C-alpha cells in the first residue's frame, strides 16, 4: 500500500436525519467515484466500506468474487448465511420493513 484514504462523515446528532443521509449520499455518489477514478485498481476493506456502495463485489472482493461465490454455493447452497455485502448476498433484498426476501432471478 502506498496510500490509504478513509473517506467518512461523522453522524451529526444535532442535524436532521435527512441532512446526515445527504452527506452519506455525497460520499457514495461523489467522493467514492472520484477516489475510484484516481485509483481504479484500489479497493476497500469490507469492514471500512459503506454497505450501499455500488459495484461492491468488485470493490471489496476484486477478481476473487466468482470463485468465492462458487465456494459459498458449495457449502451454503440455499444462501442461508447473509450479510449486506457478503458473497452471495445479492440473493436477498430487504422489503420496506427490513425483512429479507428472495431476490428475483
């Protein structure tokens, strides 16, 4: 590693929730793409990244994602184990109340 960048915005408890969400969206929509443009082969540590980051499979797992997904399918064929950005999590989508539902293929 030549350079490590941690882009974050602390939660402002005195601000409206919508203001905090706007700050998060700015990080996701503007800051992360700008950093990606500077270092296209860079990546993110899963525990330091935002769970709503687009293209998370590539950003977090890189070229290993397909192989990891096949290993997961072998040991978890029904996709029982889930985390927002875990391998294979695209098999599930949250409904409006936060419950998980099977994604449509």
